[in-house]
C-alpha cells in the first residue's frame, strides 16, 4: 500500500461506525492499561501500552491512529492527571500511532517491520522526543534524560520486539478473518530445506 493510499484508507475509518467503536474501545484500554506501569524514575517507566498502540495502528492506520493517540493522551490526562497537561506528550502519542501505522497498516508484517518500527519508536520518539519534554518539564538537562532513556529503551527493545511478534502471531489470524486488518502477519519460520 503506498503512502497516500494508506492515509486515505486510514482517514476513511474515521467515518465508519465500526472503526469509531473500535477506536473508542482501544482508547479506553490504552487509558486504563497506561495507568499500570513499573516506575523507574521521575520520567521513566515500563509499560505494555505500546502493544495496544501497535495493534490499533495495524487495524486503523496512521491517520486515524494519530487522532486516537491525541484523544487517548487528553482523556488519560483528564481522568488521571499527574501534573500539568503538556502538549509534547500528545505529540508523542500521535507520533507513536503514526510510526506503527506506517509499518503495520496494510503491510506484510514480519520481524523486519516490527524491529524497524520499534527502533524508530524507541529511539526517535521515546529517547529524542521524550528527553526533550523531560528537560523542558523537569530540573535536569537534556543529556541527563537522554542517557537514562537511551539505556532503558535499548534494554527494553528486544523484549518489546518479541512481545509484538507474540501478540501479532496470536491475534493476527483472528483479526484478518474478521476483516479488521488489511495486511497480513508473516512471523512463522520457514521450514529448512534439509
């Protein structure tokens, strides 16, 4: 699926009741699951919310996903405020949906796409953008947050890739059968020719 067609198809989902209902359920799940995490420091924590974001982006694509990401961040803040609202985090939520949507929506999703999406998400969004927001909001400089986030995201990366692969392997066939994903999941190992 080419870039323009992907965005057009994804934006069309914002006018379909089935996908609006799906987005509402996913937003609720992301808000609830987002409140269960393991805190590491003032700005770092471990969470599995990324799995819901990736799964949703696979079903609704980048355009609808960015809308869902923005709504999720704002609703999450309104229901569970933890300090002042900051637009950078809304931008981060939208960027995550965009990246996963570009790599997963209408595509043949395999190990390569999952790995590339997680590398861009972890380093481009979590490390670069997240460190900037933390430096703007908290007392320490950008490089302090950058280094801490870099270490956390590097350690967490292989586990996240495997978690995505397991989730997509389990749910992919069911979602495909229900017509909820336009692409396909290709994570199984090919048998060796021995």
